[in-house]
């Protein structure tokens, strides 16, 4: 799903961690520890932290799976929000596993049978639902790690999370002794339950019913050199307003399947169309070239915080690698005429002699003094390097650097940016799908 695996501290992550931490530790205010040994108190604390922390993280993972615009802005991009979604989902599995593990240690000294039944007991609906939620979640996490599924399969399996969450929520309210003593804990977990369940229903079950997509049709689909497929969509009624650098989710209900796929927008914001440029990377992208004119398309968006013209710093450096040129084409096509020389410098690295969009970028350069593009062929210049670019652009430290390209390129330049003290200048969004 995402290329950048690092969980980054930002306003969205900090707020999410606070929301999760409150029930994780607040239960201690109401739990009767009187008369318990140190060991029993430790195991009970371990079990409760696992239960409430794991449940809260599971809920937060579901909430982050919804593409809430206000939350996306807090994270600084949908890719970073999805990374946090995966982080909370993975940690929730660990914490939820700790819950029965600590409880079984607590009772194992008196009854091995009772300890075993804490893991699954078909006679106790609360324990059974808890086991279904826990084992189902473990199975999904393991599956996502060991398999490389298609986007369609990933989305379908991902929808099971909501059902597992509901099972875990019922278990929590049926078996939670602390909830019986604390109205605050009841209310807090109820809010998290509702938020997680509603998000699951709105984005995974009801989908288009609650979030009406814009109606478009295919104006042209064509196969271009270097395994590039270009699809141009025209609006049937309403034209989407977007900022260059953003992306959309597109579905073709009568073609192949109705699943939504994310694509960067390559058209200018005033073009009145959506131009999607896709490099062939599987059966679905290959079949896009066979789209017939006037086929219906549902479009959701726009999404993403990778926007160029929202930056206060007018001096920018755009670095594109291969098909990563797509958002920069949108930006270049949207540029206003300016006489400010060198305002936006663009470096386009490729393995092709005549990569997609280069000719048009050079035409824009000739018409707009504020925009300059430099093509770097890998065979001649090698892999792109910030250290090399620093010699070419003496004011690199003053520029906002936007980066879009293949995962290895992003990883290498991000590491180099840290070494050169340019991390705060660097901006990117990255997805595998």
C-alpha cells in the first residue's frame, strides 16, 4: 500500500496516540487493587492495558482507514495517514494478544483448564467473540505480511476488519468488569466503537451510497511507448476541482470490476478533464488500454497533501523519477505566466531517451520563464543525487523540494536529505498501489 514505512510524528499521529492512551491507562482509576499481591496486580495491569489499549488502537486503525479530509491534513498526506493506520492495526494485535496471555498466567496457578478456556470457550459467548476477533485479526496481519496480493484482493479482505472489530467490541462490553464501575470508560469506549463502526460502514459497506462519486466518461484510452497507458476522462455533469499534485480514486463499474484504484492527476486544473497516466504493472493496468470511449467512470477525490502551490516558499525544486512525473505534469500545466526566472526548477530522471511528457514540459519551459526543466538520463548521469543537485542549484537549501518516483529512489533521496540537513525541505507522497 505505501512505500514509506516509517511512522512520522505529526499532529495527526500525536492526536491519535493521545486518544488511544486515555483508555489504555485511565481504567486504573476505577479498578480495585486492594488485597492483591504485587504479581497479581502486575498481571491484571498487563491484561487491562492490552485489552483497552488494543481495542482503542483497533478502533483508531479503522477510523484512519476512512479518507477523512480533516484528518488527512493533520497527517500531512494520505500516505502518512495510511502508514499510521497500519501501525495502529499491527500494534493492536500485539496488545490484544497480551490480554488473554496475562489473564491465563493469572489463573494458571489454580487451574490449567480455566487458563486454557480464556483463549477460547464455546460455552461463553463473550470469550468466543473475543477469540474470533483476536484470531481473525492475527490471521489478517499474517496474511498481509506473507502474501503479495492484488489491490482488489487486499480491499476485499480488508473489509473483514470491521466485522472483527464489532465482535471485539461486543466482547469488551460483555466481559469488562471495569466498564461496570466506570461511566467514563463506558462512554469513551462507546464513542470509539461508534466511530470505528461508522467509518467501516461508510467507507467499506455503503461506499458510493454515502459518498457519491462524480460521474465521468472515458474520452480516450491509449497505449503509449515505455509501457505507459493514458486515460482521459471527461465529466458528465460536474467537473472536479483539484490542486496539482493530488490524486483520485477511479472505478469503471462496467469494466473488469467495480473496485476503486488510486491514480495521480496529470491534467492541469483548468483543463476541464482528468488525465490519468499509468505505467503497466499488472493485469488491471494492462486492460485499461482497452477501455472503450464513453465507458462510465466513477471518480472520488481529490486526495493528497502533495500540492505545490500551497507552499509559502515560491522557490521550488521538483524531482521526478520515471512515471513519478505525473503530478509534476499537472503542476506545470497549471502554472501561471510569470517573469520570475528560476522560480521552479524541475529535474526529470529517467531510463528512457524520450520519457513521457518531456516534450510538453520543454514547451512549457519555453513559454514560462519561471519554469525550467532538466532531463537526466540514467545511463549518462547515473542515479540522481541531492549532493550533485546542490552543485547545480546553489540555493538548494532555500528551496522546497518535491519528490515523486519509484520507492528505491525515494528511500535513497530521503536518506541523503537527512545527511545534508534537507529533511524539512523534502516533501513526497508514495503508494505501491
